[in-house]
């Protein structure tokens, strides 16, 4: 029997391995992962029957090609520590960096696991062989990713209790089409984030303060394939990417980009340690994600519009105001919090109303990870 989630060939096996290690898990890390705010990773549920009814015949050739690639499992065994895993001196790490980096790991682990839980449930409930096979393969990958981040956290003496999270975390219901937009984007932005950090550290190895970044290249290729799968699912029904749904696409693009901006700006020490300017990094990730999403979405956001950067800054200041209000507490705190929330809503509306750029969507969605 496999003893590491990296060698697991199914999601069930991967999760069972993690479960056996859960004795080491810390309450604090799990409590952080349990948080449900606008900015933290959520767990999703959907109308699984509607999803199961998809017919992939219109994209059959691309579909079979992608599934064959995933079935071949190029990353089996990759997600475990080996002799290139350098020793991490957690005690010597600068406290602010340690705090932000652990927060980054917990939030990434929760996001990976959120994908795992949703995909696993789809695989369990579905009857459509095409759909269940895809979701089984994606759940397998996400279980490995979450497990690997937990391995890294364990060295710092903490880990997220994934079994507990599955039982206790709140699930947000999204209609299947919203699952497609949100999940497609989170897979593609995940790819863009991981590859941007990986390439930056390849050029600046002295900034690699933790070995996990060495694993990001193969890692992001998994996310790339997951994104390809959702692009194909959307391609089966042209209605999903036309008419009023284009407004929904714009909404999800804006929400995903804006959330990333605010979250990343909450971790200044982390980005400073990597030697990355947070605004540069954000723009780079938005640019890559926009380019990739042209494969299926008929619009991209105008991230070079002067109102874009300005809107993001206002949103970020509003999020600081909300946090201040929460910390202060009492009636005064509540008022500060509400004022911040109103400011954030206005800033979001301002971003949403920036005219989008339209383009022709290619006949075939298929892309290769070229960054
Ligand atoms: Fe993942
Ligand atoms: Fe993924």
C-alpha cells in the first residue's frame, strides 16, 4: 500500500493517507481554513445532475486527447519531498514572513482541497462516464496538491485537518454555469500564479526561501490541464459564453482578479522575501490569465485602463478599513466596517463598469502551457 499521497492513484487513497497523518494537525491551521469570508477559499456544491447531463461529443477529439494525457499521470510520485528538498529553518525565519507564509500555505491548501472536494463529489454522484472520469482524475491531482502543502506545513509543526474540513466547512451552492466560470478561472489563474513565481525564482534562486517553490512547474501543469477541461466543458454549449452570460463572465473575471489583488497585498513580507513587487506580480498574472482565457471567453478585462489600477487601490484600502473595524469592535468598529464595505462595493462597481475588450474566440480551445 502507498504511504504517501503523491503515489496515490485515486482520490480515496490520497485522502486516506492524509487522514492517517491527521493526528499531527493543529487546531489553529484548521480554524484558519474554516474561515468563510469574501476573500478566503470556499467549498462549493452544485446541481450535480445538470452537470452530469453534459454531452462532450462536440469536443470529442480534444476531450479524448486531454483525458489520455491525464490518465497517463505524468505527475505520479512528484508531490513528495526528495533530496532536493532543502532544510527549512522555521525558527530562524523572520516572524512576519513566517506568519504570512504560513497563511499563504494554509490558504493554498484550502483552495486545493476545495477543488478536491467538489470534483470528488461530482465523480461520486455522476453516471456519465466522460464526466466522472474527468472529475476522478482532477480530484486525484488536487488531493496530492493539498497533501503536499500539508507536508510542508507539518515541518512548521502545523497542518490542516482535511477530514474535519470536509465535514465541518460551510458549502456554498453555485449553479453549474457559475462553477464553470469560477473554477475555470481559478485553475487558470492558479497556473499563472505558480508559473510566474517559478520563472521568477528560476532567474533569482537566492530568493527561494522555501523548497516548495521548486515543485511549482509540474504543479502548474496539472492546473493548466484542469483549466483545459473546463474550457472544453464550456465549449459544449455556446450559450454559456454568449448573450447575458458574457456579463457573468465579466463579473467573475473582475471578482477573481480583485480578490487576488487584495489577498496578495495582505502579505507584503512574503512578496518582499520573494523579491517580487506585488503590483507587478498581480499585473503579470492578470495578463497571462487574460491571454489564456481568450481560448473560451469572448471578452478580457482592460487591465491597462487607468481606472483599473486606481480601482484596485481603493478596494485594497477599503479592505484595510474593514479589518480595522473588525479589530476595533463595538458600535464604532461596526460603523468603520460598514463604511469600508460600502467603499469596497463602490470600488468593485467602478472596476466592473470599465469597458471590456472583445475578440473572436478560436474554433478550437486547445492550448499548451507555454509560459
Ligand atoms: Fe491543484
Ligand atoms: Fe486544479
